[in-house]
C-alpha cells in the first residue's frame, strides 16, 4: 500500500499496527452472568416488539390478501403474492401461539389447537417429501 492509500483509510499519514487496536472489554465473567443480568430487558423488548409486529402484520396481511385475490389481480404475480400473504398470516398465527407460551407464560392450550398445529406440521413435512420420495407416497396410499 502506498502512503496515499493509508491516508484514505485512517485519515492520517501514520500507518496502523496491531498494537494500536484496543480490544473491547466484556464486563461480565461469563455469558451466563450476562444473560442473568440482561435477560429481563431482552424479554421486555421482545414482548413489546412482537405486539407491534402482530398489530401491523395481521391487518396488513389480510389487506394484502384482499387486494391480491381481486379478479383483475389474478395474474401469476398476484397469485404468488396472495399465497405469500396467506402464509405470512399463518406464520403470525403460529408464532402468536408460541409467543404466548414462551414470553407470556400462557401454558394452557386446548387439545384442538395442539392437534391443529401437529396436523399442520405433519402436512407440511409430508407435502415436501411427497414430491421427492416415492416410499412416502406408497405409505400414504396404504394408510
């Protein structure tokens, strides 16, 4: 490197060496102590950020779906965007259930919601396998 390039990078004619770099100080003895101290703040931010995410996401995805399923919008891009709005809405619903259990300590679930989530996970997993694995198709036909 020439002196001109050095001046562009560090703003002076002096070159930088490894001894001039000061490492960042970590004020905790371990990551466990860090999380014990900072986890309540992280969880509070997580709780209120996700509320904003749901308030914007649910109506936004419903509005997008309503727009993209209009007859004049049913070209290939419109169908793709309608499917995207639908899957985003479904993801938000499933994330809401998970968020209620983990961040808000709502642990009681009805049997129907647990069954629906289990069936949905199995359906999505089987639909991906169905295209690539003939033994899964044979198994589904026998059951």
